[in-house]
């Protein structure tokens, strides 16, 4: 087979689409030696792509223009030039292309939380996603929750929507050698025990409730902890910004911004607890990354999280400040519970690997061709 993959998201550091496509393709080109993989990018000189240049069954091709209205049709033309048998994209495919079509749709958050998207992107998704769902030979998604969500909202047969869970990179593991930890954490002004959140900062990640729960703990239980929020600062409600500014605990709330991936395992390993009160997730990868690093997890009892975390973390109503603060205090003040969650988390995280994701994806390619 000649497999074409829209690979341009690999250039978008820190995004979920980037994490998915990088890890999937890295494993595919190793596992699948029978087929040719044509990787379509927008900047062939992007440093990350160096690792593919000496792999015989991986071929990088540049589509120079990044504007989606130009890039996507050009991608379609390129499939005819390369005689592609299967084209694999995320969310949106070219209007005309050669070969069968496999689309990955991680979630349909633009329907549930439209306020997290720019007006144009919201409009584009609402128009193009239904068209692409109808066109696709198979749709890949990352949880049974997302599978049901897609089926319900777009009237799609279950047999067309295949669940291929995300995986965890080997870099996310328990660290025995924590030399230099204080220096790295100190560079982010972290000097105490801390509660950790990792993810994009927007409305559906529910950072506001986490901050309120943290402030309640500072007032009520006098905890010495800092709250460390890692991720791109897309959106934080203005009222929440004001609350932080006037609070006597504002100095204990640290926004690090985007962190290099190599620093993340250190943060997961040294945090007292990882808290992820998201209101909607297709998968919730940071929870599994935290578990793989031996960090106890508290997360939401809605969307895909119960499916992914299962009984390896504490699940709470993410909209109840007191319930969230009680769960956090329960973990940070109970050594036995922390150990229990750590052990369960390590076991749960071991079930999610990118090798498994790649093998399942390859099997879908074969089904489509049959």
C-alpha cells in the first residue's frame, strides 16, 4: 500500500494533534515495513523531521502554503501524483483526492464548547466535519465516549467509527534520579510542594474551579502547597484573573506557559497530586502521563475520563469546588492513599502504548483496502 498521511500538525508543538500524529507515525514507519508512507508537511526543514530522512519507507513531501484553503486542495493533487491508496488526515480532507479515506476525529468539542474556538474555525468545523464524516471510509477516534458522541451527533454506524486509544511515550516514567530538580523547578519559581495541572488553558479545562478549590484549601486547611498550571494560556475568564490578582495567595499560583516535553516527566514525578477537572475530553492524555510517572490523579467524573482513568484515580464532579478541594486534601494528607493511587495509576497507564495505537491503525488501513 501507498499510505499518504497529512503530517503538517507535527510542526504544531504543544497541540494534541501534534502529539497524536508524531507518535502514531513514529511507530507506524517502524512496525509497518511492507508499505510506503508519504508524509505531507508544510516545512520540510523543520528540525523534528530529521528523524525520518533516513527511513526507507518514509517519504517527506512539502506543500509549501500553510493556509488551509490552499494547502488542503494541494494535498489532494499530491495524492494523485504519488498514486496514494489510502489518505489519512485529522478532521478535514481534500475535496478531491486519490485513494480510500481514513479520518481521525479526536473529539467534537467545537459542538459542545464553541466558545473555545474562533468564530471562523467554529463555522469551518460545523460545515466541513459532517461532509468529511460522510466521505470517510473509516473514522478513528480515541475513546468509546468519543465514538458514541460522533455516532449520536452525526448518525453514523458504529462499524464506521473505530476506537484507537492514545498511548504514552516511554519518556513518561518514574524517575529514580532527580538530580537537578530544585534548579529546574526553581527556574519556574516553584519552591514548595505543589499541585499540578497540565493542559491548554481554556474554558473547557475548567481552570477556574481548580483555582477556587486551591484558594479554599489555602484558607481552610492552610496547606503549604503551590498550584502549578502548565500549558498555553489560551483563555482565562476575566473575573478569574481579577480573583487571582486580589488574592493573598496569588503568589502561590504559577503559570509556567508551554513546557518542553523533556521537563514534563520531572513535574509529574515531583508533584504531590495531579488535578485535571476538565469538563470535556476525547481522551485526557495528561492523566495517563501523570499516572505513568507515578503521580496520583484527581479528575472529572464526566466525558471520557472515567473510561480512561477507571478506578486508578479519584473522580469528582468538576463543577463542585468543595468536592474538588476535599479530594485534593484527601490525597495530599494521606500517604497510604497516595501510594494506592500511585500503584493503580502505574498499572492503568501501562495499558496505553503508541505501539498498540499504530498496530490498530494499520489494521484499519488493511480493512479499508479489503
